[in-house]
C-alpha cells in the first residue's frame, strides 16, 4: 500500500511538472522567439484582434536621434487606421547611449535588440520594437542610402542619423514627413506588404524590386525606404498613402 501511494504521488509530480512545462512553452511571454520570426510572419496577428487585443510599440532611440512627437502620433494613427486593436496601442519610448558605431549591419542591430528589448508578446498583447539609431546602414552605397529596414516579424530599424542628414534643409523634405513615411513603409512590410505575409488580392508586386508595390504613388513603392525617393518628397505636404491594392491585401488578411 505504501509503495502504491508513493508511486501515485510520484506520477502526480511528473504530471504537474509536464503540465507546467507545456504551459510555459505555449505562453508567448516566455518565448522570445515568437518575436524573432521572418518579416510578415505575424501580419495577421498585428492586423486582426483574433489573438491579440492590444499592441505595445517599444520605441528606443540613441540619444540625440529621437523621432518627433508628431512622427509618433502619425505612426499610431496609421496603425489605428489599419489594425483592429480594441484595447488600444501603447507607445513606450526611451533613450539609450550611442555605441559609437559609424556603420551598422542588421546583425548588429539585432544584437542590440536582444540585449535591450523589454517587451515581448503576452497573452493578449502583441509587442513591436523599433530602434532609431545613429550611424549608417552597411548597405549604403555612394549613390544611395538606406533609411529603414524591417528585419524580424515585429522588429525594424530607422537610420535616424541618415534621415536627419537628408531633411529640414533647402531642397529637402520636412523631417517629420520623412520620418513618418519611412516608419509607415517599414511597418507596411511587417504587416505583410507586398506579398510578404499578406497575400495579394490582385497582382501588384514590382518584379524589379520584390516585396514592393508597383504603384509609384503608393507608400510601399521601393524608393520610399532609400534616399532614391528624397527628390520626389521635397514638394510633398503629406505622407504617401497605401494604394487600393495594398489596402485590399491588408483587409483580406484581417485588417481594416
């Protein structure tokens, strides 16, 4: 009888231990890899309220390279217009010291995120990370500069030093307009555009520039995320919008 009791107790301990382990493995708060998938992987989770009812945006910037409050307001407005998050969209913003780098690779940006990111997906809140950095992209060339890059399913970087160098002077676009445009474009990729997790309702991918829209006036046109599009923005008074085909893709994948 004693042996049977011990066996039953031992079995119960194993069962509870396994149950706890399985629960932890299924809990988004304990699995940071849920926020380290490919770009577009979480498009439906971001667009719809089927799983996540709210969103937190972790805005981290190198000291001296803070985006304007108007830019953040515009970004949240863009998200509100395109996503279903009935419990709201929260922005948490903080500064970090410079690493002293003149150039950053995406691998280096990802390492900074691994070290400093505080918010990850929880039970009903999806988390997004964006870094506004000093330094330039290692993908810059003598004729073109990268302004932003989406690199994981809930992560993107804005090369704010480059944006500041290319804005707010004569024959250059307004800085808030440029910041907002690049941020919204990179988040468009995270939302699965173009054919990057939100399937196309109608074919509109630019074959010369994959994963971008072929409509020149669309937010998801390829030149938006590089200095190639600066001249076209000089006389703009508002941020480029998504064209009807991109909006159709988002709606078909759970968005507005």
